[in-house]
C-alpha cells in the first residue's frame, strides 16, 4: 500500500469519526428514530428547537421531534425513548440549563405514581424558568430603583425649598408664637366661655339635633306638596286656557270702554244731562266683535256677513 492510499484511508476514517462524533454531540440519529411520540402545547417555546433534549428527574428520556404553530400556540412533539412509561401526573415545562445554557424540556411527575399517562398529550405547567425569574427580578429592581430615585428627587426638592424659605418660615413661626403668647388670656377666656355656653345649652343643642331630622323631613314633604300643587295649577291653567284668554280679552275691552267714556265725558260733559246719551259708533267696534267671535267660537267674520 503506497503512501497516497494510506493518506486517503486515514482521511476517510477521520471524516467518519468526525461525523459520528458530531451526531453524538448534536443528538442526530441515523435512520428512523424509535420511541413513543407525544405532544405538549406551550404558549411560548422560545429557545426550543428540533432535537432539544427532554429530561425527567435529570435523565434524558427523549428529544423534540418537531414544532408547529397551532392556534397561536407552539405544539411541540416529543419522541420518548422506548421502554419509558410516563405516569399520569406528568407535567411538562421549558427550563434552562443555566444563565447561558440552552433550553430543554423538563418532565415532572408525582413520586410513586404508577398509573400510566392516558392519551398522547402532556399537560403543561409553569416551571419558572431561571432566566425569566432573573428577568422579572431585574425588572422589579429597576422599578424599585426608579421609585427610590424619584423619592430622593422629591426629598431633595423639599429640602431645597425649605432652605430657600428658611428665613420666612422662621419669621412666620416666630410671629405666630408671639401672637399666640400675646392673646393667650383671650384664647383661654374664649375657650372657657365656649365650653360654658355648650355646657349651659347642652339640652337645647341636644333637642335641636333631635329636631333637625324631623325638620328636614317636614321640609322635604312641604316641597313635595308644593311641587304637586304647582303641577295641579299648571294643569288647571291649561284646562281653562280659553276662559282665561276670554276674561283677559273682556277686561281689555272694559278698560278701553271706560277710557273712551271718560274721555267723552271730559270733552262733552253736557251729554250727562240727556236722558238718552248719544252713543257714537266706535271705529273699532267691528274689529272687537270679530275678535270676540274668534275667541268664543273660533270662526272668522261676523254673523250675517257673506
């Protein structure tokens, strides 16, 4: 065997060894895989891919065979190794191998459960991925830091405002203390008098407090009766609207007649001496009669006119 043949054989063996080693590391299988196919539905399967390992109690029991989108959720098909019987209490969740590790499917079951899993689907539980927990903790820490920063800023603003107005605050406080000190006798006297007045009129105050609810109730009843009376008055006016219009119309005519008679007597007082005073035809007589006809009968024109 020459050197070229030996070199070719060495390269071929190295390639085969490398392929076997890569398939072992990557979890690739040659030919059709054997085992039990079962699925689990996750709301988020980020980090999970085909050939992602499936562990149970720290032991690899299978791998992810396929992932598809089903009803806006990730339907993950798991291939469980032959001879492994999953208990009925088995639950699946996505876990991480560490802070920088790859994701894997973790199966958990109640210890001592020997009842086999029914069906081809594993229920899913929230396993609490370490990376998610760290992310949530980081978010809470950031929110807490932001809150404390805002509180610190508010405190600094309050301190700055107090420092700027320290003189005014001290002056106002001192002035208030002096005012209280100067008027202390008057304040004591007023307080004593107020206490005495309350003590002397305690009975009247108590009676007033007992009477207030009754007064309020009576006032409410009065206003209710007033509302009913106003409504009845309004209905009465609406029912007698035509009579009111006619009365007003007759009052206006009487006023005009009295005014015309007074004016006529003032201008011609000699007419009062006659047994039959002369009555002049009024220019508005026909118009008044037409208005009266309209108000009383609702018709236009006078009787006898065509």
